[in-house]
C-alpha cells in the first residue's frame, strides 16, 4: 500500500472512532481532512485548501438549489398540504381493503414530493393518520410501520433534497438523477400498495375493508386543494427534464409556488415566518456538514485510497454484484447509527468512485445509494423514522419495527430490482438526456 492510501485508510478509521465517541460529525470530517492533507500534501497545501475551499464551495451557483428546496420543504410541511393530500386520497382510495393504509402511502408520496424530508413526512402522517387508523380498528403496529415506510417514498419521488445534495457532492447531473427516481418511486408506491392488499387477504382482522362511499363530485372537488401542489412538482420536474431551466431555478420556482399556495390557503404570517426560520436553521446545520464533506472528499482523492480499493477489487476479480452486495450490507449496518446526510458525506468519496469503477451507471448508483440511506431509516436498532413515529404515537420503537418488517422486505425487493435491472432508473433520463449531462 502506498503512503497516501495508508494515511487515507487510518485517517478514515480514526474518524469513525471519534464518531463512536460522540464527536460531532462535521468536526470529525474536518479534522480527518485537515490531518490527512497535512500528512500527504504538507502544511502549505493544506492551509491553502482550507482557507479558500469553504468560500469557493458555498459561493457556487449550483449550491443555491439546496436552501431553496429546503425552504420549499418547510413551507410544504407547515401550510396544510399534508392534510389536503390525505383527505383527497381518502376520498379516492378509502373504500378498498386496507384503504386507509393505501391512502397514507399515496398521501405521503404526494406530500413527500413537495416536502422532500422522510423524517418530516413520517412525523406529519403519524400525527394525522394514526388516530384515524386506530378509530377504524387497523392494527397499530402495521399502521405505524406503513407510516414509517411511506415516509421514505420521498427518497425517490422528485424533487428530493437528498438526491440533489448527493449530486452536488459527487459532481453529477441533478436533472438526470431526479428524473431517474420517478419510475422507481412509482414502482415503490405500487409495491407498498400490493403488500397492503396481500396483508389484508391474510390478516383481514388487522386490515379491515371500510364502507366509505364518496360521490364523484366530492372526489373531484377534493383535488382542487392539491392541484396547485401537483402542478408545481410537475412544473419543476418537467422544466428540468425538457431543459427549460436549471435545478436552481426549479428550486426558486418551487419555493415561490408553495409560498403562493400557503397564501392562497390563508396560512398565517406566523406560520410562514416560522417556515422561513426552520429553513434557516436547517441550512445552518447542513452547510458545515457539506463543506467538511467536500474537504474530506478532496482529501480522499488526494490520498488515492478509492483508486487503491478499486484496484484491489479488480485484482481479486470480484464480480460487480458482489461489490454492490458488500456495500449494501455496509450501508444497512452504518445506517443503524447515522442519518442520511452523515452517511452520504462520509461514504460517498470512497463508495461512489468504487461502484463506477466496477461498471455501475452514475445515475443508478446515486438513486441506489440514496434509497439505501433511506432504508437505513427503517433499520433497527436506531431507525430514525421508526423512532419518530414511535415518539409521536407514544409507544415502544419495537412495536414500530414489528410493523415495518413486511415493508422493509418490499424495500429490499425494489433495491434488488434496481441493482439487477438498472434500466428501471436509467431508462427515463436516457430517453431524453442520452449521454448529455445537465
């Protein structure tokens, strides 16, 4: 092993040790990058990098997309979009067996497209849908598992903040990645609905069929309140898909659009102001992590550790699918203790070039990694979405984890489909973009 790769490996291990000791993640990343760069490049190189990089990273035009989509998500979470989505879905789907669970999945998908946060979606629907599910005698454990799983739909349905940040970190096409999540997102929703229907057949007492009759007039009138949100999401994706505007402009349009929806709903000034305040808080917490993640990625490239690991894999003649399987297990393991953004900034400098090196498509790799990170939110013992739902419901997390099990299997099935058939992800972006980046 060359000196640079040796420094990279031991710095990476040391960083994980400090993470386990409870040191904040951005400090671990910053310190690892600083020490490693000093050992390999020397003091002058290191000081030049660390003096200029934070400004050059955050002053990049493309970075404006992050706070804009975060503002869009906080406005969507606070202005009643979730309730409107749930009411509309209930009128259309509530009469099916397991209808209220299907409603929860459908509404979570619509809300997640505007919100972009799995944990926020899980929290909102735990407060809103769980009392209704209990009222109609749905099994509590399955209901909470479905809510937690439904929250992860936003990992695939664009626009998604996580996918955008991952694309920025690895310098990939935001437009192609967002469009690449559409078909897997629809497939994921259909698989969740099919699972609910099957559970209803085998456990009719746990998932009852309700006699909910709604006129067609009521059904179509329920769409009026959610139509603006659907229009905004389609406008953002369509605009980026057809090259009308860049993702940054899409984020601005989305934020303004959701703000107009909030004003149309007569949302109070205090609620709107609180949404802006939340967006500022999230951004101030997120940007130190992104900056330190960029510095860490530069250090990893300097060390040559990713190239060394890739050469090891090539020399060992590991099939690409075995490499992917190892990475999947690794993500599910670290996902027990880290949330999505931390996993992304720590692992992407090594994992992304490794998967590209063994032949995986860049867009498929991004979607798989983002979805893997979201699956980790359901993984015991510290699945964040499960803990959020349990906290809102006032029950033990073990109850939620029991209900998550069938939906977790669905996640693994979809993950397998994307790994073995990456065309599920790449077909739609390739249809328009081809090999051209956006």
